[in-house]
C-alpha cells in the first residue's frame, strides 16, 4: 500500500511522526493508500521552509512571478485529466465533475496571472507643495490554507495561486481523506519554475491545524469547511494575531415561483441537489415551492431524480458517484430516516442503494423529501449528501422570510419569469451569492466567493479582488525632496496640505 507524504521545501518527506491515516476509494469501499499525519515538528519544518523562501520570493519581480504563473496555468490546463482521475479515485465524484472542478480552479490561476494590474497602487502628485503621496501593497509572509475534502483541487486553487502571485509563500493542509491532488499540484508548481519552499503541502488532522493556527510565523489562514470548525479556526487564528478568512457551512435554498418554467426549474434543481452526491457547499439542499408550484414541481423532480445513473466515478455512464466515507453514508441515511419519522413525505428514497460490482462502495441514491417543516432535522442539519428537502410557502415574501431565518447565508436561487419578484428577492435575502434562474451561483474568478452569517467568519471573501486584498497589506508613502537651499518649513503643529 502506497504512502502519501508531505511536500516540504521542494521534496517529499515522511515527517517525524509514525501516525498514518487511511485513504479509501469510496466507490469500492477499500483502502487504497495511507497518508502521513503531521506532528508539530512537521508543522515547524513546513513553516520554516516557507519563511526562508519568503525572503527572496517576496522580492521577486512581478515579471518573474507572472512568468511562473503562466507556466503553472499551462501545466494545469494540460493535466486536467490526470488531476481529475486523482480526485475521482479518492473523493468519488464522476470524472466529468472532477474535470469541471479543476477548470474552476484554473480560472483562479488565470485571474492571478494578471497580478501586475491587480497590485497597481495609486499616486497623487503635489498633494502639498513639493509633497507627493503614493500607496502600494505588500505580501504578508507565510500563509496557510486548510481545505475540505469535497473539492480537493478547486478550493486550494482558490487560495494558493493568489497568495503566491502576491508574493507570499504558502503551506497547504488539504483534507487527509483525498490528499493526492495537492501533491500532484505541488509537482506542477515546481515544474513551472516556482522556487522550493514557496509552496508546501502538509498532511494531517487537528494536530496540524492547531500547529498552523498557533505558529508565530504564520501570518494568515484561509479555511473552507463546516461552520463549527470555521468558527474555531477564526477564533483561534485571530486570538493568535493572524489574519483569517474562514468559510463555513451552508443550507442553500432555491425558491420556485408558480410563474417559473417548472420543467426547467426541476431539471436544474436535480442537477444542483445531486451533482457530486450533494457534497458541495453550494449544492441546493432545500427547495421552497411557492403556492401552486409545489405538486407539479415535486412530480417532475421525483421523476428526474429517479432517472439519475449512480455508479463509480471512473465509469463514463455514471452521473453521480458515492459519498466520501462509510460514516458519511451512515449519517445521511440516518437523517433520511429521521425525516420520515418526523412526518416528512419521502418521495424518492436513496437508502440501501447497491451498485453492481461495487456493493461495498459508499453509495446513497438521490433522495427527495416533501412536506418538510423548518423544525425537522433534515431542514436544520447540513446533510451534505444527495438529499433535497422541500418546504412549502404561500408567497415569495414568506419564502424570503424563511430563508432569512436560517443561520446560514452562503448561496441561494430563485426560479421565476418575473423581474419584479427576482429584484425583490435579490434585495431582500441576506445571503452572499444569489442566482436568478441559476441554481449554483458560484462567481467567476474575477469576483469573490463567500457567504454571510454563519457561512463566513472574517471580513474578506475568497479569491478575486477580495482575495488580493486579504493576502496583502497597504503602505502609504508621503515624500518630499526639497532643494538643498530650501528652508525646512518644519512646524510643531499637525501637518496639513498647503
């Protein structure tokens, strides 16, 4: 059985500890690798390598950084298939979905290739007599990324290309459940010409996370994961004086009005709820059927959900793969049963699904639950699986109130043919990302990604313009170059323009 090691200072290392974690193939249920789990000594080694590399990388010209970024972009683009296969084998998602994930990460790399324009400062000539004022932004130092299992290629690429382009060095702590894509990407960075130590991969669990949060040489931490862990990361990181952006969980709603094209809405609801087995922070997990839309919508959704082909990610016929672990499968199926016990109507039941020749895989079939009440566990819990819960509402205003009463505020969508209703919705909901007849409104890389309320801790969203802002800090310089014979003009009063 192969062992997945850390990538520190430009080479692989098994680190200083003996702990190992299993890496499964979710489609077969079999362990395929083991991954080393970092000790505090390994954290120190990774941060030390990054700190030493920062001394020279932070002074590298924008021309040099951009050249390496363009090289990296070309390498990732050429290896999309290889990265997608690694993601599929360890996460379980189908190859087409895994390739789409890499493509969305690639878009952030392309955004970062424009770093000379993104880092341009400002200049004011003759702000006062003989005095000029200008500003520029500098890198922070060693930055850390702690990323989730559900997007092992894309989410790290939302972080490290921007951080590195800004002149920082980076320590990535990916999920120990599907770590291989991060090591592969490290090799691509090196092939692109990135100096050793600028990008490091540290595998591990809570010990590694706490080590990064507490390390005095880590300047900033980016995190994507569940809300309880996001809150912990933010509290611990800021208490240690670090800049922190921590993206948490979600309960994304889609509101469907009676004037919507219901067949169109049902098709997109099914794709948004069951793509990647529902293991997306932007998946639609709660549908709100308004007024007379409900019965027709549920009939369409149920029929389309039952037609989804579930199977191993490597099978080109598969449209949906397994969930990540046996524990996730057990939890999801338990919540489905709880919903039924609490009085919801189970229209499509994905429990007990057996896939031929993959009977030990972690499969849960698409599940549609109707007549859900906001007090039920299937509504209040972030299920993170292929389960769509439907709540009924009388009108758009009560649907907006329901959405706003939810503690999460990541993404939401409305299906309607009414511009007035759409505008009322987009202005009324307290959510960071909104789709109008678009079920998964993930912004393009030149915008920033992030939610509100319990879906974000910190004041900066990820990638895009706010990502550049997060990974840099500003300096303002006021300068005067007086003539040698010029009187000093010094004064004890507060300086003003003159």
